[in-house]
C-alpha cells in the first residue's frame, strides 16, 4: 500500500510556497502527494524534480467543465475536452505522475435535469478512449471517478464507472473508488469493491464531511474489509477539503471549516489509514 495526501486541502495549484508543507508530509510518513492539475502553465518538470528531491512520489487530480465537457452534444466542445485532458496528461508525464484521477468524464457540477442518455454515454466512451490512448503513450494511468448524484449525473455508482471503463476498453483506463461518494451512493460497500476490483487502480479515503478520516460517520469497517478481500495494495490517498479552494466550493459544498489544522488532519488521517490497514488487510 502507498499512502498519499491530496494537496487540494492547501490550494488549487502547487507552487514553491507549498514545498515546506510537502516536506512535512514526507516527514510524517506519506509516500506521495496528489497534485491538483488545473493550471497547466506551471513548470511541472521542475515540480517533478522537487518532489524527487523530497523523496515523494505523486498522483494527480483534474476535472472538466461545461466549456470542455466530454459528453456535450457539441462535437467541438467534446474535442476541447479531449485536448485539455491530453495537455493535462503531458503535465503529468513531466511531473512523474503515476495516476491521473478525477471526474474528467463529464462537466463537474453541470446537470441536464435527467440521467445520462445513450448518446452521452457513447460520446463519453469515445472521448475517454482518445484520452486513454494518449495516457498510454505517455505512461500515465487513468483513474476515472464516479461522483455522487449532487455533483454530477453521468457516473454516480462505482459499478457504472467500472462499466464505463470496460466500454472504453483500453489498458490505460481504470477507475478510482472514493469513500465519500460511496457513503452516499452504495448500498453494499464490500460487494461494490468486489464488483469493481478488476478496474480499480486508485482509492480516495474521504470522510463523510470531508474532514479528518476516522472522525465522522463513514463505515470504515466495511470499506477496509472490502479493500482487504479484493487484495488491493495500490495508492490510498486522503482527500479532504477546507476553505482554501473557493473555486470548487460550489461543487464540493464546503462553506465551513470542518477541522482545526490542515497538517494535523494529515497526521491523524495517515495514522488512521495505517491502523485500519494493519487491522483489516494484514
């Protein structure tokens, strides 16, 4: 198992000012960090060198928006989404990112008023296959993320994400599992993890209020039992949100502070993950 911390807790892009924080995360015992990849004009090769110097590996997260929605009925908009995801993957390759996760299958926070149509599914699969081909060429794995029904309408259940990845049918395309979204959408957590195990390549550990893992109401026993039963041993990354990212507030619904200190959240979250892995997965 590799343990990571999503840097979205501190902001929407990684600059030199975040280096002391990453150094502290390494000292705590994290194996890596998850990079927010929204600003594609940063020097990601330099960032990759800095991470190597700190002894940290990395994964990354990104999203798509209405103007680059990969399931839009407008072919030009779909093309824009594909090209932006390809640019994001180039940044990943420059930084040494292993897995690019996130809901870049469709526009975050955008709703049609209905569920996904057959055409939207077809467009989504076609768009993601083009992205997966590029991911394969630059050596990055895709971890497509299902979101709960209040954040998107295209992929909500993790089984839907797994079916989507199977339809994309490319070795570079997998899916991720998120305990926050699972807490809302899944009836059978252990069964869900069993069903998606062949497509699973990444896990987010996220509490029901997006604060410190283990301090809320997520059913951690079922989650770690399922993780143990499928033999998962890849990245396990804490995803928590504070008030440092106002541009995502409308999508994440984070209006109030749920914890006392970011680094203390990371420290307690890492200890909790390791405790649960030792209890259920050893």
